C-alpha cells in the first residue's frame, strides 16, 4: 500500500521502480539507490558529473522563501557528494490566477541564490497550469563536475568511522511548523521560542556544511524524510555496515524540542532537510567539527560505524534496532496545522 504522503517507502520503491530503470549504460557510475542523494556519470577525461533532482512545493507558508528553498534543497543533494554545484535546470509551474508579481518574486530569489552559490541556470520551463492548488517546482535538476576521488556518497562509510551530525534534528519540520502554526504556538510557547523556531526555515540547506566537510569526509547524507535516525540508517544500509549512535550525544535545541512536543512528534524521525550526517575517520572527525564551527555551523560526534547491527542507544542505556522510518510524523502534523 502506498503512503498517504511523502516519498515512497523502501519496499514500494524496490517493488515498483528499482528494477525499471531504462537502458543500462556503463557510464552510470552511481545510479538510483536508497540513501544516495545524487547520481554520478563518468565523463571523458576522468571527470564525473553529479546530478540531483528534487521537487519543491510552494505551500503558502513557504512562499516567501520559495525560490531560496528550490535552489538550496536541490543544490544540497549535489554538495553532499563532495562536488560543488555548477549548473541548474528548473521546471516551475503556477496555478491559474498567479500574478506577475509572484512569478517575479520567485525567479528573483532563484537568480539571487544561484549567483551566491555560483550556479548557472541553463534551461527549464515555466508556465501556468490548471489542477494545482499551489506553485510547484516540478523538478529542479542541479549538476556539478568533479573527480571520483572527491565523491562522498552515503555508500562510502567505512567501519571505524565516527558519525557526525550538523545543526540538530527536525530542522525542516520545526521551521515549517513554526511558520504554519505561528499564532497558536506563540500562545503556548511564547514569542521568543517561536521566533527562534521559525529561523530554522532558512537552515534547510547543507551546501556549506557539505562543501566544508567534504575534503575530510568518507560519506555524507542529508537527513530529509524520516529525519536523523532514518538518515543514519540509510548511510549504514547503503554502505553495508552497522552503526551505533547515542541519544545522549544528540543535542536537541530547546525550541526544536518545544515545537515537536506541541505536535506530539519525535524530533529524531521528523523531516530534517538541513541536518547533514557525515562519516569520517576518527583522526579527521574533530578537524571537520572545527572547520564547521569556523563557519558557525554546529556539529557533534554522535556515534560510530561498526561491523555489527544498526543500533540506537537510548539515554536509559536500552538498545533499539534502527529501522527505516515508514511514515514521517511531520506530514500529518503539518496538515493538521494547516487545517487548524
């Protein structure tokens, strides 16, 4: 059975999609697989092209940042493979009744953020179409060119690596919920907490995190749907390793914890675009953390890659087996906030 919302689960993806990938081509170095954020194509002369695609939904809560989100969400998937984003194509679709001012505002943001990240927009499509409630990035594709030696996909974790996390969990969930339910949350949590929570919306990017960590990292992965725990699971599964992470090493900022409590969702399994999972050799882990902190990006060591099982050690000392997150709790919370 298909999920009601969000990405297809692993079993459905394997059943319906993974065996149907068109013509096999020897130039495909990394193709579709769980937990790996982008594809990699061999190019003549020894270079590789990293290619990633993502949609972005222009729901009212995100419209003031829609262009920003399109660029950063898509560019992040290239950056996590250790390669700088360079080119972009985009398909923007707007519902009937959209004004020129709206299209202008979105494109202005897309242009500005691409310039900040040194990305050239090389093609795409923009139009007005029926049957849509909100503007939609129907597919933004970002590409970068680099060397195989630079690549840091989720599948490259090595036994003995330390597991690092940037920023904190539930970045996207909290940023969106705080904006969507701002008035009701302020009544419960106060202005200061909610204003801090709203700022996470503009932390839904790992471009700088990833490009900073890449020279010393083995594997990287953006913890999107299913959040931090799912992101860690996907790294270990893609790398065919075990992993052990520790709850008492995961710092959850007060405002993130407060918003998640208000919606009765677990911050560790809630969508977290903006949280980068990194694995690196023990001798490089502290160096990466220090380099990130120079960029004002908080980073923590939360565990290690192992030969054994995929484990989550709770603060109580109890062990839980990490498994794929089937349904991200953010989605029902978000739409309940929208209806309220």
